[in-house]
C-alpha cells in the first residue's frame, strides 16, 4: 500500500462503506415483505427502491465489506456479475418492451399490494444504468484495472448525483423513478468502490500529499459546492418553468469541472513524480561516491562534524580511521585503472561488511577512505582497524593483482573538540603507519595507551 497518510485513511474506509451498503440494502430488501414502506419509499407518494435494485446493491456491498487491498477478492467477481445481470436484464426490458425481471422479482405479493394501492415499484432507466456502471467498476477493480474501474465508478455515481440534485431542487425529471433510498445507497457504493483503488489511478493523484493532490481536492470540493449553491439560489428566484434549465446547468458544470480537475491532477502528479525522482537522484549523486558506493567527501564532512559535536556535547567517545591502500599507484601502473577500480570496490565492500550500521565509511581521496566511529573509544577503534587490515590482507583479488594491503591511522576525540583537528591527527597516524613499513595500524600521539598494532 502507498504510504500516503490520506490514501491509507481513505483505503481503510472500504470495508466500513461496504458493511453500511450491505446493511442498508438488506434493510430495504426486507422492508418489502415486512411492509415497512418508509424504508423503500422514503418520500410519501415518491419513487420506491425495487427489490432487485436493493438486491443488486447488496451484491455489490458484500464484497466491499470483506475487501482485502492488493489481494485476491474472488468473491467480488460472481457477485458483481450477478448485479450486472440484473441491470442488463432491466435495460433489455426497457429497450425491447419485455418483462424478464418479473420472473426474478421476489416478494411478488407485496409488489402486487403496492400496485393495487396505486403505488407501483419500478426500476427506472437511470437506476438500471447506474447498476451496470457500478457493477462494471467493481469487476474492473477486482481485475486491478484501476483507471477503468474509477471511470465506471464516477459514471455510475453520476446517476444518483443527478437524482440528488433533482430532489434538492424539486425537479422530478432529474430523479425519475430513482428513490431517495437508492440514491443514498448507490452513492455510498460508488464511494466504497473508489476507496478500494485509492492507491492507484486518479484517486492516488487526488489524495497525494503533494501540491497537485492538494489543489485537486480543493477544486473538487468547490466544483460541487459552488455550482450547487448557485443553482439553488437561481432556482428559488425564477419561475418554475425554468428550473429544469438551472438543474441541468448545475449537473453539466459540476461534471465538467470534476473531469477537468481530475485530468489535470493526473498530469500534474505525473510531472511532480518525475521531479521528485530527479531530486532523489541528485541528492544521491551529491553524497555518494559512484565507484565505491560509499559516502563521498561532502557527506563525510557534513556527518562527521555533526557526530563530533554530538559526542563532545554528551561527553561520548568518537574515533576516526583513515585507511590508505598500500602502493596503489604502482598497482594502477602495472595492471591498469580497471584493476585499480576493482580493488577500490572490493576493499570498500570488505570494510563496509566489517563496520556497524551507525558507522560511516567515506572515500576521502583517490585511494584513501575515512571511517567515522560514533560511541567508540580508541581501543575499540584500533581493534576494528586491525580487523579491517587483516580482512583485506586475506582477500583474494582477480586480474593477477596479487596481495593488497592497507595502512590505517587511528585517533579519537579526547584531545580535540574539532573535527578538522581530529582528521589532521588521524592523517599523521596514517603517515606514521606508512613510514614504519605499511600494512599496519598506528594511533595518533596522545592515544598511545592503546598500543601499536603491527602486521604479523
């Protein structure tokens, strides 16, 4: 899962949304045989939720209620296909004037009673299209076609959104035969499907913590809120015959702005992602030696000065090693620079494997390395330096290079509070090691109680 906090939060809403959809759909479905009309017909004399509509929404809600992000959701496909079949059969009924769904509709006695009372219960064209769209969205989500799934989810939510506008403005043509209960459950279903893929596609761009995501979220809220308020004010000020035009204005403007914002958010997030990637590469290039993949001199100076200050402030020991490859110039002259590069990489890996996680290894010069050892007195540093020396001495090098050895200078912060002075003392210890025959560890003057470790 993407580690954006808002995406994690939105993704965590998938199961609660699915549970709520399943519970509400089951209540509406059970209300038909129980005769609790207010649940499937919230407004007296208004449209009612058809039992098959409630069943389709229940089929879509159950997989969401047990949704597992980035895992197989095998239960989603058969249930979504069943919901898709309900919507498709209703579209066939409307298109060809047939009555296929009558044979599948449950609670027929309750339905006949509603018809006898002059209050028929029908699944309208907008409800059938909505069912098809949301079913396709869930199928595609289960198949991990995130962009296509989000497209169908937004299209499916468009029908109850238009119906909600109709109920808000009193425009019967806008909601048609879609009941207010259907509107609420369908919007919640679409929301649940969108949250299931919040880590991909359009939703990821809109929920990202970066500039593009923040702008997109504000724009989407304004895109819905501002036209809705404007439309409501205008509807209350004009004649009833013109209200449908204003309702249409709200729907078209809102849809256009949302599409515009989401598309721009995707492109902006794409550009921003490339910029962040380039910045990370530049940051790495500015602090890492490309040949040995150790810290470079710049990172060494930044880290070492900070560590020396911290050690002095808390009265803790800190040691420094300076490692130089013996006769490296002769090695380059005899075997070429490719062999020299190989030796540098091999020695860097050998030293890195010897060090602790908190230690810093940096390439200081051509064949020189510096090791910063926090919380390490000089005795421990000398011991570690000897481990490095013997490990490199025993390393087999290809290309007929033969045996390679190193000389090591060692010092700690007891006699100085300045990193540069510590570095100078360590460099003098390294010079002494080379002057005394190489392949040995020397410590700086003033640290001589640790003793001199000499190669066997």
